[in-house]
C-alpha cells in the first residue's frame, strides 16, 4: 500500500502555485528546519507524512480491522467448503455413496464452490474499495491542508518526494527547502482540532 500511496501522491501533484484564491485562514506557524522564503520551490516527504500523520494512522487502523474481519469470513467459508469436498472425496473413496447420491452431492459442491468464488470476489473488491477510499481521504486532507498552508507561505511550487525514485518528482533537494516537519506538525495540529470539534458535537 505504501507504494500506491506514493504513486497517488505524485499523480495528485500536490504541486501548488500561489493558491492566492484560497480564502481559508492560514495555520499557525510551526517549527521547521526550512529557511525557504516566499517564491521558493519547496518539497515534503510524503512517506514520512504518511507514517506520522495521526489521521492516516487512525484510518489505517479502522480499515485494517474491517479488512481483517472480511478476510476472516472468506477464510471461514473457504475452509468449510474444503472440508465438505474432503468429506465427499473420502466417502467416494470408500464406496459409501451410490452413483445418484454422489452425482447430487457433486453438483451441490460445484454450486457451493461457484457461490464461494463469487462471494470472495465481491468481498475482495469491497476490501480494495475500503483501502482506496482511505487513501483518497488521507490524500485529500493533505492536499487541502497544503493549499491552506501556502496561503501564508506563498511558495511558488510545493512538490512531494518519497523513498521510491520512480514515483517522486524530487530526487534530491536542499534541507533548506524541505518543509516536511512543518507540514506534518500542521497536519497533526489540524487533526487534533477536528477530532476535538467532532467530540464536542456529539
């Protein structure tokens, strides 16, 4: 999933020019090693953000719980089908079934197998959708925050970098232009406020 996240980050661009039309309030200043000034081309490491962004970790935990539950049910049904098939084969080997009964049970097993395969495919698609929605939610939150962040900073361009050289527009860059810590601190601060607001609304 990590690779798909970095590829999505590159596709989404997260490369923002100016953002002068955004009207949201800029976030509070946070500590950063970056000394970039307005008009600079800066970057942040999407891998580090994804690993330490509290919202991403919370969503991953929720999705993993759902996916594990779905997979457990797929496995349970698959194991039952395998047991029924083994029992049938055992009876056939021992000559315990008449031809008509064997044919009927075989047809039933075939139907059960087809139903199981269809079920497993639906559930696998459901798991993939859960994971894709999670990625979309995280990337949207990051993108929206970076737009808001740049209202104040006024960088000419904000790029993303990652450990995968094939999926990142930045191979190497000066530490002075690395705003990763700044972005991460702001994202987590904004998420804390969002969670507090949601909690007070309940």
